[in-house]
């Protein structure tokens, strides 16, 4: 690593001065006008959708599709501070497996609004007739959908508060709906709502929740949104770990750029997008996006192979003592288990995926997980499991049970989650369970040894799986093994079943 004695603070004024060290936007950012409001500006959005748009702008395209960032959570105030100070600029660093770093300053985000501080400005930003797309990365849990019924939860406290007469909107649902109401009232065409979250049928789910909220607020408005707003489905993929102080230090020392919130990610990126927009869209296909008529085969591939495999490695991996994802994936025992899950359980649930060699895709996933330069953490993958397991892994279990296929590996992953959720590892050290339902999950999991099915009795997460004797048998056997033998010996037994 080359060390720079002094670093230049990243800002619009400093771009010319750092252009000899790091590629910077080649377009005139002052000529870019907003066309998109994006809700949920985190690392992934900045490594993915904003990057694609910046790529187009560097080709002289899409200059009327600049992004206005919008944060809806209190902690988004920190992002606003950074984005304001840096004029929306940030450094994106691709970490190649051989240690090569590929930096670029991204300029497609024009500014950032914080809805809790000024909900009126947030609504008006989306009501602006120049805005033709409102995009979302609000996480799997941000859609407020009941995991069992699949319906929007109207009595959730924040939603109920937004539905109260005269309330200033505070949720994503309230803010977007109010912006659409104003556009209708003013005779302005609606925008497209483009979900970029890891949910099967993310566009369909976005339609469901926004129409449900709007209908509860005003039935006529709900009907108008259902008839006039488009909600394209999409599949997005790029492993993007949380930015660390070490990343900030590396950007400063290696590239001479003082960036308060750079983004690091793997080289691989993919975006498959349904071509269903009400008021136009950027020419995404010119930047490498796969624009298709049907996203479902691609999203199922990603959710059930990549995302579910992340869950398959993280709890077992943490219990085995690993803290970094690449360490788990480089362990031959774990790699064999992951490949067997993907080949024997995940892949049989998939429809044909046009243009994709699934065998190559599966092996590429192991390679991507093994990239030691990314330094993705096991803890990140273990977080918010109650939003992830029901959407990514349990559909595989149910499909295999319905068709008489193998499911014992997926059942074992559920058991590993239950063991992890006990909050104590195999050495007796505490585990910090990060989940919106952490209190409930830990309290239930701590009864695992005396009540082996206690964790899966929760029908809001697992539906009726506890009623299926085949699933219960596999689940409880793995849970008992985890308690008696530990994670590594349990995995060895699971892998041995493939050759018996």
C-alpha cells in the first residue's frame, strides 16, 4: 500500500485535484437534474443502483436522472451529514481477490433529505414533476408484511400513526402516498415505484403494501395508485459489507482521499429489471443491466442460492468460531455443505433461468464468498434473520416437502439459527442477536434443550412446519447434535450423508 502524507477532503471543489489519483465523474454535475428519489441510501444502493447511473452519466447519458437521496429513519441523520459535507460524492472501492483495489468517485447522487427532520421537504421532493422514479432499498423487513398471511400489517404502530387524521407522514408508505396524492391533485403524472430489495416479487409486494396503505387512508386514492402507478420487479446482487474505519483509513492512505463514508464491495454486480415504467427510465441496459420481461427466474435463483446459502454458512460458521465470511467459505467442509444444499435442495425448486449456467453460477458463489479482500462479516449475515429465513430458505423447505425431495440441509440451517439465537456460543461466550424480534427469539430459543420444538412453534415465522413430522424430525435431530457435538461435528455428519 502506498502511503499519502496528506489527504484531500472529498467535495465537489476537490474533484479536479484528486483526478490524478482516483477516477472521478467526467460529466458536469451542475448540469445533472433530478429524476429519481431513492429511499434507503446505504452501502448497497451506493455500490449498485447509483453506480449504474454514474456509469451512464460518464457516457453522457441519463443526465436528467440524477438521484435525490431520502432517509426515513432517525439514524439516517448521519448519512445526511456526510452527504451534505461531500456534496453527495463518495468513493466506491472494488476489492478484487488478488488484493487489487479499483476506486472511483461516484457523482450520481445530487443531495440527501432527512424525512424525520423535514417531512414536508421529503414529500415535495417526490411530488416534483421532474421525478419519474422513486426507488427503494428499505430492507426485507421494511415492507411491513406479515410473514404468514402475506398481507400488509395496518395496525403496526408507525403505520397506524401515519393513518391518523392530520398526521404528518413518517413512514415510507405515508411519505410516498402523500407525494402521489399531491401529484394527482395537481394533475402531475405519477412516478414509478422501483423496489430493489431482496424479496421475491419485490415489485408485486411494493404494489401490495402501497395500495393497501393508500386505500386505508383514502379508498379512491388507493384505487388510483393501483391503476396508474407501475411497480417493476427486480433482482439485485453485489456483496457489500458495512464500511469500517479500516476502509476509511485505506482510502485515505492509498488514494489520498478523505472520505467519511466510502463504500467497498466485490467486483461482481448484477441487476435484472422488469421493463415496466409509467414515465420512462434511464437506458439501464447501456450500463449492463439485464432489462427483461420476467424477473422471477433470476430472483428465485438469487434468493434461494446466494441469499439462502449466506444463511446456511453464517450460523454454523459463527458457532464454529469463524467471524469472517471468506474464512467459512474457504473451509472445504463448509464449501461441500453449501454446494450440496444448492445442488440438491435449492436448485430443484427453480424454474429455467434464461442465459444462466446454474452449475457455473453455484461455483461462482463459493468463489465470491471466498474473496478474502471483501472481509464481509458473519455477523452481518446473521442479522435480521426473522426477515430473511422465512423469505429465502423456508420456501425451499416447503417446496421440497411438497415434492418429496431432499430438505434435511435446509432444516439443519433452521436448527443452526435456533441454536445461534440462544445467545451463547459453544465456548459459553455471549452472542449478540441482532434482530427486530431479538427479545422474543432469544427467550424462545433458550428453551431449546427442554422443548426441542419451542423455536419453530412460532407460526408467524414458520407457518405450519411444526405440524410436519418429516421436518420436525430433521430439525430436532440437528438441534440435538448441535447441543451434544457442536457445529463442526454436526456438519461433518450432514456431509457424510451425501456419500452414504
